């Protein structure tokens, strides 16, 4: 077997071994039997939230096991074909099998990474919020560039994106925008993007000077009914107002937009793209998501301190730097993952950055857990 094919085989075997570990392969069959028994309980759907959670967990395990078996079989078949082709000196068979391995090595690595998304809300949809920071008009334009980048990333993954609220910049771009990103593991992937993003470029607004702009990104899980977040009505203020976003004639001529302010935390959430009733429901869900995220951050403060940006969107708080001039480079300051393909990143090629941060977080959690056992 040629060296490149052998390297691919070893990489696939490593990914599959880690995938088995993360699936909990030794107990997977027993857990599936338990899931099947519970789904046959006629009283299961008396509690819809519990039933939905159970069905989702069962499907996740089933998908993981099915994917593992398919990749293991593809690996075995490809190795056998290469050995057979080499024995019979059939270069076409060998080339086809090597091509299959080249595809499979990426597929196995992706499956291994996906298995890391095992947090309580990783599988959920996500609210994605982008706000312009220091830099005036330049920052508003930068916020709009980030919004396009994340929409393109979501589309490439097959996720759907719904605009919840948008506030236009005074001269260009946007001051803020909130999306709901819908898809399996949407929050698990997007949570790594929370923080300040810094752009360095030559100003496109006629200045001809090199400018530095900032924008803040926040990702929050859409909370399922099975997670209870209590909000005291006395702690919030609900305002309705006329939308200034791009929601069409209706929202621009009626007080349909909703803003909820949570006094104890200072959290403000808005929704302006639906009817007033829908906007109120969306804004309340967004508030609960923010409160839930605050609780997660509190629980994991020791680990989060390694990589989370705090404070205003300005110097010293950035998690990622995008340099377009005088050279081209995107670099994550937490993981040191970087690429010179700035146009690809701004067109939504973010998986490498997300994967690096996810792997770092898992490693950090494992160290913290080990220290806790000492």
C-alpha cells in the first residue's frame, strides 16, 4: 500500500477509535434497547417535553452508531480492494479505492468532531447576535460583513436562518442584528464564535487610511420546553415600538416590534420582524436563552476564562483578528489557528476555526475534570 493511502488508513482508524469512545460503544447497544423500551411506553407522550428529549437522544445515538458502522465498513472494503488490486496489478481498482479513502478520512474526522458536541444544549437551535463596536461607520460595515459570513456558513451546513431584528447603521452597514439559526447542533458550533472580532483594512469610505474596526458576536441556545428558566414578571419591562428594520411595510407603520429589558442583569432583547404577538414570544425565548447562557458561564467560569472575551468590543477583548491590509490573515487568538484565505473565511469557511476552539474547550474541560478528581 502506498504511503499516502497508509496514512489515510491510520488517520481513519484513529478517528473511528475516538468516535467509538465518545459514543460509548461498549454500552451503545444496551442504551438503544433502553431507548426503544421507553419509546414503546404508551404514557410517554403525556409529557411532550420529556418525550421530545428522549426521541432526540435516541436519534442522536442511532445516527452516531449508523455512521460509525458505515465508515468502518467503507474502510474495510477499501483496504481489501487495494490489496486485491495490488495483487492483480489493477491500477484502476487501487486508484478508486485510494480516492474513497481520501474522502473517508475527512468524513471520519468530521464525525469525530461532531461527537464532541454532547453538551446539554449543543444540539439546539441558536440565537446569533452581532453588534458593531468601536469604529463608527467602519464598525457598522464590519458588522454587516460578519452577518453575511455567518449566514453563508449556516447555508453551507444546510441550516435555516431567520432574521429576528436588525438596526441599520447611520451611514452604512448595521448597528446590530439578531438571527435564529435552525439546525442540528447549530448552537454547539456557534457557541465558539462568542466574543469580539477585529478587522484591519484600508477604509472603503474614501479615507484611504488603514482602519481597525470591532464587532461583538454572541451565540445563545434556543431553550427547549424541558429546560425551565423562571423569569419574574416584576423583573422585566416590555416595550413596543415602531420597527426601523427591513421587515416590510407592516412593521414600519405599526408598533409591532418588542423590546424586553431584564432589570437584574441589564439584558435587553428585541424582535421586530414578525407580528407583535410573535415578537413578544421570540423576545421572551431570547431572554431565557441569555439567562441560561449566563448560568452556563457561571458554572464553567474556570474553563471559560481561558478563551472568553469580556468587556466592550474594542482593543484587548478580541478572540479573532481579520487582517486584509497590509497582508491577508485571519487568526484566532485563543487557538492560534490561522489562514491566509481571508475571502474564503468571509464567505463562510469557518469550520476550521470552530473545530480548533471546540477541541481546545474539550481538552480544557478534561483537565478541569481531572483536577477536580485529585
